[in-house]
């Protein structure tokens, strides 16, 4: 079977290592278009860190999180043991630990869930990190797909309580590094305009590969210049598609055309449904799509309904820091152009 190895990201790895080698201070929001390789990059870095780090990795998309209990159960990895001395428990389980949710004994989890006070949980999280520190190691908390709990409420919005916890463990106590990953650009926009996070976080854009990185990647799998150009023309530097292109090298042209057809059909069905349900919004979406007839990005100063609709449907990506809107991938750009052509022809 063809093994695809992790490619490049040297600059990004360097930047993250620079963060990890300094005292925890700011929360890092890792964002970027869909399937750009955010999770792969963070996992790759985490796997290769030496014994001086302890990584707590929580993927909020792994399970269906619809309420507070679900969130807690994803955040923590339950240990069956019945424990009285939590510090002793942590000192033991944190030995040889890596890459799971935060360890918690079942009896404490049940007790804390009963009290249903999120602050009790957060106090325990701090104890976990302090125990790691006592071992002279650096804790790292990675929360993947944080937007999943963006609207979850316990009295008030859980996400704000969580942001407070993050600020406490980074800027206030310098206890642990915190990375929050998201592919939801509306969520990042919300974070970006959140007053309580000003001066307390940084943003790291993990984008699709640029042309040279894409070329180097494809050359590893013996792509000719012509095959590289074809692949770049359809998929740009979107890693997930490049991997598939390698697998379909012997039928590349067909694969490219099929992929575009699939993407075009998906968007066409979505806009046709919108036309029936909300003709006004449909017109606005179409006008927005037209901005991409000759450009591959457009400026965005206001987040209107058409922006929300296209971003929510994973067609466009919004980078609030650059105030730019662009299709999620080169394939989406081509599909959007085809949609404009088709709809204009019908009119
Ligand atoms: N640096 C890389 N080298 C090789 N392949 C990669 C690389 N980055 C990503 N990929 C490929 O792209 C796929 C998607 O990457 P990944 O899931 O990390 O993206 P993501 O940005 O986290 O996606 P999502 O937006 O869905 O969270 C991976 O399964 C892998 O096959
Ligand atoms: Mg991901």
C-alpha cells in the first residue's frame, strides 16, 4: 500500500516550537480553511516532542457533544480506579502518559458532575497541570474543533468560562500551553472580536500548501510537471486532495474532473434549495459568488447573511484578520465559477 508521509510545514513547526520553548503566556488559536492540515500538524508536533512535555489532546468532534456532561466526558479520560488521594493518583497516571484527555478517577468525575459547577472541574484541571509541573515537565493542552461547544450553555455560555480558564493557565499562572484549533471561520471571527481575549491570545493560520510546497510534495511521488500543473489547477495546495491525487495518479485527469463535478453538484443542490427556501438570500449569495468570477478572494468588512450561509456551508473561508473571504479550496473556486456561469445562463 502507498504510504504518504507527512510533508514539510517547517516554518509552522518552527513557530510552534518557539512558542513551546518559551513560558506559557498567550492562548494560541490555530485556524485555517477546511482540511488544510491543522490537526495533522499539531499531532505531528505532539508526537515528536521529547519527554519534557506532556500533551493532553482532546478532539471535540470525536464524539457528539450536545450538552455539558458530554463536554466533560470528552475533556476527561476516566480511570476506573476509586481514589481518595488525587495528587497521588495523578503522580502515578501521568508517568508515561501522552496524548489523551485529562485523567480523572471515576469517583471524582461522578462527584463533580453532581455538583455541576464547572469551576470545580477547572480547579481539578489546574491540579493536573501543577502535578505535571512538579515533575519538571511542561503541560500542553490541545483542544481540537473548539467551535463545537461555541453555543453550549450552562447558566451562561460555557465557552467564556473556558476562555477564563485558558487565560488563567496561560497569562496568569504560566502553567500550561493552550492550543485551540478550529476550521470554523465564523467562530474565529467571534474569538477575534472578543474583548476578553484582547492581548491574551495569538492566532496561527495553517493554510493550504503554496505552489512550491505542493510541487515538492507531488515530486516525491514522481509527478511530471504536466501532472503537477493539472493537480495544482484543480486542487491548489489542499493536502487532503493532494494525497488523493497521488492515489489516483494513473487516472489523474478523470479524478480531477470527477472531484470538480462532485463539488459543483454539492453546491448546486445547496443553492437550489436556498432559492426555494429564501429567494432573497439566494440572490445575495449569487452576487457574492460573482465576486469570484475573476478573483480568487474578496474583501469582507461586514458579515452579512450571505457570508454566514456560504461559510456555514463550507464553501467560503473567512479570514477575519485579513478581512478576506475566499473559497475553501481551489476546487470550490472552480465550482463557484461554474455555478455563476450556469445560473446566469438559465436567467
Ligand atoms: N503536512 C501534511 N503532509 C501530508 N499529508 C497531509 C499533511 N497535512 C494534512 N495532510 C493530509 O490531509 C488530510 C487532512 O488533514 P487534517 O485533518 O489535519 O486537516 P484539518 O485542517 O485538521 O481538517 P479539518 O478542517 O477538517 O479539521 C490528512 O488526513 C492527511 O491525509
Ligand atoms: Mg482538524
